[in-house]
């Protein structure tokens, strides 16, 4: 089989042909489908949500640290949203790394570049075919995971109404639409992680670093989310783009994080794929492939450079405006507390007039040095003034919540049972249901 002569550094090759791209695409699809790791991912995405829902079905515990986790026994949509939250943090980086991390470096490891680059299939064809193949699998697995999580939740729990991130009960139809849209929104950051894995694979020529790279980036993102008050650096990270769907589940929707996350994802995709193509275009495949296997010089340089970048990002996390403030948190907690209190009254059979509101004065203060702003642990005292007949004008009732706030404006508020009762309560029909006041989830706009 004749091979194409290596192009000089910086030289352009012929544009990819339709037939060449189609041939490379079909070949790469077959290679991905033949891999054991790909088949395992398919099984996990198809059956994992059913296993997760089945385990929750037979036990009383809940993943309450995740948004909507307290409601997994009440609505099947909560199952899908909890899985989406976990996938955004860890699942999607693993999928991207496994599928794309060894996509190009495997050719270096096996020394097959000179075999696949022929006059009928140029490097442009191979590059485009590999991108299309891995993109097809990544999108397909994401949609499969979304469908499986929804089906598992509906079958094992039921398509019931769900309390949104403003404490208001949302109808099943609207919740289904919002859940589907949320999964579709996450396709862009999933492709951004995939593009990053491709860059690791092309740049380092090392499959291990290519597979683990996206997962390490996700881990670093999780650690960076715990430090700093600024929102600029946080919003530039790929992992932050998975937070955009939160604004859809509030009574007063906001789209700032969704727009920013989508733009950032597109920028990551363009930057990573452009850098990958520049590296591949400049490579001398005739003399650049040897039987010695991949070199570890480049990975060491990448690790050293990454350490410097992470240190700079950690410093930059404190720069820029602060999204979490005492006033924003207090306002959100007051709205949520009002809504879940009214919902509790409805559950026990009391009539609640439309648009009813309590007179509430919340006061939130942060622990430690973050007394007025920044993510972390807060204490919110909710002062409720209840009208009394034939008595003093108002009776003051105080409820204290321990609130854990993330940099993205989402929080979990929990109060001791002495204030709000246990995790479950009896409704008007005498059935045991979740107590809306026990754990309150909420999100607010940080822009």
C-alpha cells in the first residue's frame, strides 16, 4: 500500500474528500464499536439508571447532597436530574476520556499512521472521520443515558409532580419538558470534554494521559469550585457549563449561566480541535513514528505546564465580582421557605389562597471569614410573622437553617427536626410523604 509523503511543517494538504471522510468515518465507527470499553459504556448508560433507581426503591435513604436528591422517592424526574448532576461532574468526563482519549494516540502506539494515510485517505480525511465517529458515539451515549434515566424514574417511581428550585410544585408535563431540555443543553459541554480528550490524545501521543486527562480536569474543576469568591474564572471552566440548566427550574427563570456556559463550551471545542489539527498537520508521519512506543517527554511537559495553569486558576478564582452575596441568598431562601411552607399546608389538607404569602424577614450570615459573601456554609434565620386573631398583631416564629451554598448560586438548606419536623409527614389522606420543609433546594442568579 503506497503512503503519502509527509508534508513540510506548516504546509496545507488537500481538502478532505467526501468519499475519504465517509470511508474513515465508517472505519472509525467499527473500531469504536469493537472495543470492549465502548461496549461497557453502552451497558452502563443503558442499565445504570435502572440499577440506581432500583437500589433507591428498596431503601429509604436518599442522595440528599445532590439537587433534587431528597425527592427521588416522590418523583421519577428527580431520578433523572440526580443522574444528570452526577454525569456532569464525573460521568461525562469519563465517557469523553474513554472514547476519545486514545483515538489518535492508539495509532502512535501501534505504529499504524503510515498504513492508514494513503493517497485515497489523507490526514484530513482521517482527522474528520475520527471526529465524526467519536462525536456520534458521545452524543448517542448521552441521549441513551438521558432516555434510560427518564424511563427508569417513570417506571420505578412514577411521573409525579416535583418541587422545583424555588420550592413550588411543578406539574409532570412541565417537569418532563424541562428535564429533556436540560439533558440536551449538556450536549455542548460533553462535546467540549470530548474535544479536550482529543487534544490530549493528539498532543501527548499517550493513551493513558488522553483517557485520564478529562477526568483530571473535572477533578480540578471540583476543587476550584470550593475556593475563591469570583465568578469569572469559575465560569470559564468546562465543568461550569453543566450548571446552566439550573436556571430553568426556578419560578423566575434566568438564562445568564446557560448562555455563558454554551459560549464557553463552543470556545473550548473550537480551541481544542483547532490545536489538535495544527499539531496533526505539522507532524512528519514518515519519520515521526518509530517502534520505540510513545515518548513520555511530552506528558511530563504537559503535567508541568498544567501545574502552573492550575496554580494561576486557583489565584484567579478570587478575582472578579462575587455571585454569592447575603442579600441574594436571603431573598432566595425567603421565597423558597414561603413556597414550601404553603406546600406543606396544602399537603395536610388546609386551604391555601392563590398567591398567598407569609411576612418573612430572613437574615443570612456566612461562617468564618465569608460573613457577607462567597460560597460555603451559611446560617439563615427565617423570621416569620404570623397574623393572630383576637391577640397581638403578629406572632413571631423563627426557623434556623444551615445552608451550604455553591459558587453557582445553588444551595441546600436543612433545619433540625425540632424546628420543621422529620423527613416525612402524614398528608391529608394519612399517607407518609416527604416533608417539604426538611430539606430545601434552591438556586439564584449570580450575574
